[in-house]
């Protein structure tokens, strides 16, 4: 009998209605894991290479090419850089505000479904424990109805049936919690890249604009210098 319970059909049949709740939680958590895997795969980009490519365009004042390159690059880092390039004419402080707002808009996208995965990982063991408690109550109720006399095989089968939900709950919770830790680490690293890219874009744009503004002034200073007078040769 116990071998029959270990089969998937037996687990679903004898585990009670909470088995379906656990299966629903597992499906919901799996959908969140797959969605996050695709998101972080699409967001994978070398931030250093992107900034180097954009800096070449910005130093040449080719903002149209820089905008095109930022629009072609995938992920939230490129979108933050694109937002800064759209308003390259603003001052350094205003550019910093624009980059900060663009980064804040990207954070919910980065953290999407991560809390849901954590919620499933925390709820699954609780649901499994609830199913075990209900199964144990049902088992001891049958024993009491039989006057306290039951065979060890029947008692062990009842206890095994009660423990099905706990096993399923832990089976769902452990991998989902590991995925939560993995996605949380990737989200933190991506947010750090956002902040780095935003700071670099502000400095690149502002420095390029300041160099153009002060270049004529430096030229005027250089042109205004009087040439040194040639020394007169002593009369012979």
C-alpha cells in the first residue's frame, strides 16, 4: 500500500485537497522563475563596453549616434543611458535627477516576481504542515472510532498519508528559495550597474559640454598672449 502511495497518482489521491494547493503554488513559482530567467538573460550586457562606445560619440558631440546605440542595446542600463542622452542639454544637477528618476523606474521591473517567488517558498511548507496536521487528526480519529485497536500497517499508512503534504511542501519550497536568493543577488548587481551607468553618463555629457564651452575661451587666452620680443644684438 505504501509503495502505491509513493507513485504520483497515489500522492495526489491520498494527499487530500491541499495537494492541489501545493501544485498550484508550485506552478505559480515556476512561472515566476522562468520569467525572471528570461528577463535577466535579456538584460545581460557589458556595461563597460556600452559606456566606452557611448563616450566616443559624446566626445564628438554626435548625440544622434549615441542615442541610436543606446536604443539598440537591451536592458535597463541602456534605457537609463538613453534617458540621459535625450536630455543632454540640461545642467549636471538636472541630468543627475533625470538619471535617478529613470533608475527608480527600472527598479520595479528588476524586482518583479522576486517577492512572489519568496512568498511561494514561505507558504509551501506552511500549507504542507497544515495538511500533515489535518491528516494526523483524521488518522487518530479513525483509530479512536475502532476502539483504539488498529494494525501497525494501517497506522503507518495513515501517518505516511498525512506526511505527504509536508514532503511536497518542502520539495516546492527548497528550490524556490534557492532561486529567490539567486535572483536577489542578480537584481542587486543590476541595480548597482544602473547607478554606475547613470553616474558615468552624467559626467560624460556634462564634461563634453563644458569642454566645448571653455575651448573658445582657452583659444582666446592663447591668441591674446603677446609674442616674446627678440633680443637685440649688441652693437659692434
